[in-house]
């Protein structure tokens, strides 16, 4: 049996796939991602399972949509009995490690990872729970607001820069440690960054790369009164009336966003350079959890199914997969079965409860027939929203709103809703049938409300009196690092060296 391949997953946060039509857009200054794209299968129409951090990441890791994982929002527990790609690989003999963000909520902060090298950047408790019982309520202390837009600019250190600097450092150290060969198992290392997620604040060296770029100009916005109901709710949730957004705010936000893409490209370059220097080979996956509207349609951040928010970059460099462009719609939930397929690991025991499918056949030329499904039931919504993407079309359903149907191929800005157009009647019938088979939105709504209500009770109870946090504390055994007196110095120095004998 051939040895199982090593796997390196490079994940970023809030990077829109609209900037990756076939690898990085030409104006982006990202030499490392551009080089990776040249040797990768590039999925031009890849979508998140849910356009929000925690739901997207739980789905990415498990291959299941949020209704199955029950991670509906950024404060819903990801329970320990749901297998992730880290469980599947570890069970098959892999060592698994995570450096960076995964936004796990709950006391289990590993979910199959044998080792976490950093803490998370976001809280692990139930404090960010929405409340459908209070539609229209805005929870000021954690809801998104447009301060990220008005406050865009330059800084040499921020909360997020401090975090991602450490994510890259720990990942590089881990790669060098793996090269020493002290553990013969194949490995899967995930390095997950929080950039280019807002705030749109960047280091000067990256900010200056985009000075005067045409891409900074504000995209065409839609007036509040002309927005669809969910977009209006999102604008209200972001307190759009509280800050007057000027064109220069938009330019600076876009400049900070593009600058942080270049920043994270540098960090990815450090990791890939360590992989090369340590003479190790690995499948490399690049993906984001969800996208960023960046002012398109007058919207910011994510939380909707429009292209800027829901579409993400995805590239896979692996032996046996010829580099090239795949335009069929795919999903981040397809990555778990794809990784297992590439590693020769069976998921047969859980496939009846998995929503994703391996991308290996598609990457090798077999067309995909199934639609991509998305779900959203978090801040800015008052009941769950669902969507289907297939062929040229995107269909959205919500019990509180009119249906939406967009011809994404011919209307990439999604400006013309064809749901009521007689010429699209057969397309609507097709998607309605699929949605009817897949979702009971009344039952889904009841499940979300029950989850929210339970968590409000538990959170208030646990914050009353002595509080024990669930946030992950990285374990660093100081007495086992570097040189200690229970070690033989000669053996230690030799065993920690790679390569040896040069």
C-alpha cells in the first residue's frame, strides 16, 4: 500500500471568491497564491455552506450543512459526536494539528485535532446568541457595525495582525518539527488565518501596494428602499443609519481589504517556504470560510447568499489532479469527502448523514449533477434562509421573504430577480421541487428557536458566579522543550536537526 499523503490546509477568513475567477485576480499582489494556483485545480464557483464564520467552519470540517451540525450561528455549540475530517484522518493513522482560527463553540475545542498550536481569536461560549423572539433587536456589543468601514486605515499592529503573525509562526515551527521524522505517521496540518476579515486595517507596506488602484472605486449601491427584505434587515443590523459612509471610506476599506490579502499571502508564503526547505511533500488546499460584500449592492461583510458573500476561493494541489479550471458550482462541504478520497480513507460509515461529495471525479472531468445548497439562520435573519446554486442559476427561499432567482452567468451582479418571470417558470419549478424535498422550513425555524432559547438560559447561568471559560489554552510543556536535564544533550541536538549530515 502506498504511503498516505501529507495534507496542508491553508484557510483564510472572509475572502470573496469573486476575486478568484481563475486563481487570483490580476490586480492582486499575491505571488504565493498565484504560484499555488498554477499547480492547482481551481474551483471558480465554490460556495460556503453558510455565510458566517462558525456555521461555515463547522460545515467545512464535517461535510454537513448547518441544520445537521446545529451550528446555526456564531454561538451555537459544535457537538463532539459529529465526525470531522480531522477525526476521519486521525482514525486512519494521521497526526492532525491546527494553528489558528476555527471558531469552535463549546467545551470541545479540538474536534479531532490531536494538537492546537494557538488559542482561537473568537469566544467559545454562548454569548453571541441571536434571539428570534425579538425580531429587529440589535445587540450592540457584538453585532457587526460600519465602524470597520469608517475606521479603515493603516496600523503596524492590531488584534488580528498579532493573531495571524502567531498563526504563521506556529505553523512554520510545526512544519519544521514534522520534518525531523520523530513521528512516522502522515500528517494533516491546518493553518487558519483571520485576515482579510474586517476591520479593514493593514500594515503600511501592504497598504501602499494598492495606492490609486482602480479597484478601490466604490461599486454601485442599491438604495435601502430598493433592497430585498433580508438585505434591509442586514443593513439595519449593521446600524447603517448611525454612520454616514462617504466614498473615501469605501475606497479606504477596499484598500485595507486588498492589502490584507497581500499580507496573508506573505504568511502563506512563509509556510510554503518552510515546507519546501524541509523537503516535505503535501497536498495543499486553499479555501476561505465565506466571502465579503465590500460595498457591493451597498452591503458589507457577509450574512447573505449574494456572490460577494457566499462565493469563496478554493484551490487544491494534489498528485493525480491536473491543474486547471473547474466552473461547475461546488461547496466547502465537499472538502471533507475530497480530503478523505485523496488520502484513501473511507467515510462509508457516515456518508448517509453527509451533505458533501468528493470533488476528485469532478476535478478529473466527470460533470457534477447535484446542486450546491446553502443555509443561513443567524444575525440579521428572523427565520432560516436557504439557497440552491446549479448551472447558471441561484435560487433563494425564506418563509419571511419573496423567493429570489438569479441567472448568475448572465447577471453576475444579481440585479434582476426572475422568480416571477414567466420565462423562468420551469427553472423555478425545478428549484422549488428540490427545496421542497430538502427543507421543511417551519421545522427548521422551530429547531433554531429552541436552540437559541436554551443557550440564552445556559449562558446567563454560567456567567453568574464563578466562570470557567471554554476558550482553548494551548498546551506547551516547558519541561519538554529545548534542553532539560532528563535529556541527553548529544541525542537531543542530533534529533532536532534536519537535514542531518550536511
